[in-house]
């Protein structure tokens, strides 16, 4: 009596079918080829885990990688791909895994409408809170900062780099950094931030 099939056995069977289809429909796979597929599957599983791919997608990613790998190397090269780290087959295995990971990362994500709406609300709330905080900083700065310090902080808030600010104001970069530091210290004192 044979034991009931496990997920691992089913995955191996699916990989064997994919392998057989890739090599021209031959159903006679050697034990060495099946062992190589098993090793590649384990290699892929570790790769998916390290890449942060969701566990429920590992099987699909492994099947995709195996099919793609078999399009690029011969069935005899499978053992070489897993056993010899310096071989061209191993480089192809690594490229295949990398491409699969990149496709997974770049694929569009499904999101429930309610989640999307909540996310938009959260982003708008954060933006409004940030704008309100900036208004407090500007009003506090009007009483204690020089015009140059106010300009530098405003430019920094808008994403300007120190080099760009220095060029625009025609002052040395060190002066920009110094003025920014002094302005932040003054604002902390005025706003009671330690």
C-alpha cells in the first residue's frame, strides 16, 4: 500500500511533468534528473524565503523558475546547475531565480477597495498633520531666525540639497550646514523640544 500523496510529492510530480514536457515529452526521467530537480526546488525555496516572497507563492515561483531554466539549459545541465557553483548552468540558475524574484516584486498587488480608501485617508491625514507642523515651525521661526536661516530651512523642506542651496544663495556649503544647525537649535529652544 502506498502512502497518501503529500504536498511535497505533488510538487515533485508537477516538476517532473514540467521537466518531461520541456525535454520533449519523454516520460523516462532518470533518478539523477529527479534528484537534481529536487535539489533545485530546495535551492529555490531558500531563495524565495530570503527574498521575502509569501510562502503560498513559493510553489508557483519554483515552477516558473524550473520551466524558464529548462528553456535555457539542457536537462543534463540540471545537476551541474546545482552541484558546480562556477558553472555557466549555475549562473543561469541564479539569473532565473533573480528574474523570478524581480517579476514577483514588480507585479501589481491586489488590494481591497476598503483598504485602498483607508490608505488614502491615512496619507491625507499624515500630509495635513505635516503641513500643520510645518506651519508651527514657520511661525516660531519668524520670531527667532534670520531671513537666511528661514530660507535655508524652507529650501531643505522642499528637497533642496546643501550644494544646491549654497549655489542658489551664493554661499559656501559649510555655511549652509552651519546656518541650518543653528536654526534647528534655536527652534528646539523656542518650541521646547529637547
